[in-house]
C-alpha cells in the first residue's frame, strides 16, 4: 500500500460514466479539484441511454459541453401510446424549445456523449481521470476525510478525500460501503433491447412509441439518421430480430440491416434508503433505478450531479452548515421517486397483465389521454417544484419557489447569450422592475447580483414568467431553482436571515464584516 501527502484530494469520484464525469466538470467550474477513478480504460462503445430532455441539456451547458452535445443530437417529437394494432391511443408532444432553452426531447448516442464529456475533462487542470483501476474500499464512515483504496497495475494505493461521490452504478461498491440498502418499488421485468442500423424505410414519427400490448409490449424510437432502437418484453418462445421488428418495416423490404447490439436487461424500480453518510454521497444508478419507459434514467443522474455539486463546492470552499449538504437527498430523493413511479405507471399501462382489470385500465388510459391539456401537464410533471426546505422557501403567494427559472436568449451591451451564461455560477436576484434600495443593499451585502428583467433584452419570457407567478423579485440559486420570492406588492424576501446563515454568504466575510452583514439582514427583513 502506498500513501503520501500528495494523496489528499478534495473530491474523489468513483465511476467515469456520464454522471461521474459531469459531476467532475461542474465541480471544476466551481474551482474544486477532483480525481475520477474508473475500472475501464476507455468509453464503453455500445449504446445505452438514447434520450434526454431540455432540463438536462441545460445541465450539460453548465458543464461546458452544450455546443458539443448539440452537434450529436436530434430533436424528437415526444411520446405516443399505441394499442396492440399500433393505433395511436395518446400523444404527448414535446416539440420546439422548452422552458430551459432547448428542444424538450433530444435523441443521442451515449458513447458519443461520453466522448464529449471526457474530452472536456481532459482540458481541465482541476480534473484527473484514472482508468483501469479497481476501487477496493471507501470509508470509514465519519464526518472527516474519507479513505479510498484502489488497485491498478502498479499495486494497491490509498488516498484521502474531503468528499467521495459514488457514481458507480447499480452494483455500487460505494452504496455498500455506507450501508445503504434498496427500497423495492415493485417493478421487475426482463426485456430485450435491440439497436439496429439500416437504410430501410422504417415507419417512424420521429418520436418514441410505446406499444401497450399485454402479449407483446414494446418500445420503439429513431435515434439517428440510420439508427433505431426496439425494446421488447421477453417471452418464452424465441423470435428472430427480423420477426420482432417486422411491424415497423414494409412487407416488401427484404434488405439487410446491421444489429449494433442485442442484449437483455432486467428493468427494476428501486431507491436507496439513504444517499449520504458523512462526506460520502450516492448519485445516479447507485442511488436509484428506474424502468426506461419515460426516458429519465440518465436524466435523473445528471440532475443529481447538478443539485449536489454547487452545494458541495460551496461547503468545501467556504464552510457552512451541514444542513446545506443534507438538502441534496431531501430535494433529489422525492423527485427521483416521483419519476420512477411515473415510469412504473407507464410500464403497467404497457404490460399490466391480461386480466379484465388490466384491459379496463388501458381503455381508461386511452380515454383520459384525450382530455385537452392533459398531455401538456403530463410532460411538465417530469420536473415538479422542489419540496419546501432550507433552500426552497414556500408559503402563501410564493408559487414560483422551487421551480426553475426559464432560460431565454438575452442581449446585454450588444452581446447575445443564454441567460445562464450571463449569470454565471452565483446566486442572483431578478426583479420585475429596477431593484429598490433594500434589495440592492441585500444583494450587495451577500455579494450577489441584482438584475432587472427589463434590462436583459429577452423576448419577454422572463417578465411574463414573473407576472404569471405574481412575483416582484426572485432569488435564484446557482442551479437556477427559485429559492425565495418577493410576491407582488411585497417588499423583501421574508426568510433572508435564515438562508443567509445557512449559506454563510457568498463572500464568506470575516467576523467584523459578518456582524455588519447581520445588521443589514435584520434591517432589510423587518
């Protein structure tokens, strides 16, 4: 075992999949050094995840790979539910630009995304990736530095980290190390996944099809120009790939197509009972598993990374209350559970047995999905508002709190850019009109920006959003979640002293400055 003073790093990330590398990129943006340990030397070459939404596109923008990722994606129309004869029962369209400034659904090839992420990682001096290593231990379970051991061709190694992120998948060693166990949400089925490359005229609506047939439930989507994916629930009898995909091909087609991958998966619905022990955290599949029916598996993991990294960076650089780190699980776990339950519900709509009750459920679903506006609501429900907590102040007339701020294009000083690029990584006060002296003083005391939406030169999106939310001002977190609201006709944020103490302010003032700031906060919240 080798260890020396240089074997102390701020953050160790176990696993260099999309979640682990995105977390490293986000931490680097906040100036935090990290070491990523991965058992594979290179990107896993076969496709897995194929869909993402506009919120995750915004996260990848924050990680610094927005433009590179855009070059390898294609927008999709959304989701359709088909009956056994492939007739459309319901359509959930997700076209055009969403709240976050990107197409609501995008298709991509996971190896392509992983290469983009690793290329960006290689350009950053704050990050190091070690491939071909096996992590053998994480612990002990304390609130201090965490011991990590790993093995490579040179032998056994030991290092110490201020925090460890377990992004090591469903069979996570990190989850085992902190003693977390799975909570089973009662869905488990065996499916076969087939990725095909062909120039055939495949019947396709440029979105995802879910076939709600108890005898042969299936999922189909176009991934790229000549790339398609089918997923089928396994049956006892053996069928060829050609027989399985025949309903999507012209009867006259007799050409060849390349099977890129054919494999079997067990789709499960599970959530770890805890996501944190001391300075060790679980992210992605290490913390939650979802069936793929609404395309949110990878998306949930990247949301984990975005939610945790700004809090961890702030804690490591400026210190702070442990409650700041506690909010990772309290905010992300309910949302992950919500998404998993939606996926399970979709799975049961597709596969829920052949009994009379199942048939009635599918017919009821077909009728319900034709209710005007329901499809739009179902799409928005993938990312509901965060629950109230230390970093989300909810109350009477504070409906925007816990939701995301839109991201339009803005124009400042003749420069056109996306809103998040303008705001950077800090907290921001956005006001419907020019900020008054009280809000300006508060922002200055906290070392953050106060901006009026009337000065941002957007298309009116932000002003309309604030009017709809009846807000005169909002406080945005670094992840663009609304933390607090000044309601229309109000004067100040009502809970300033609480969250200022939790965050220790952005400028981390010395004691004398902290006393002055406390007086300022008390005066602006009376």
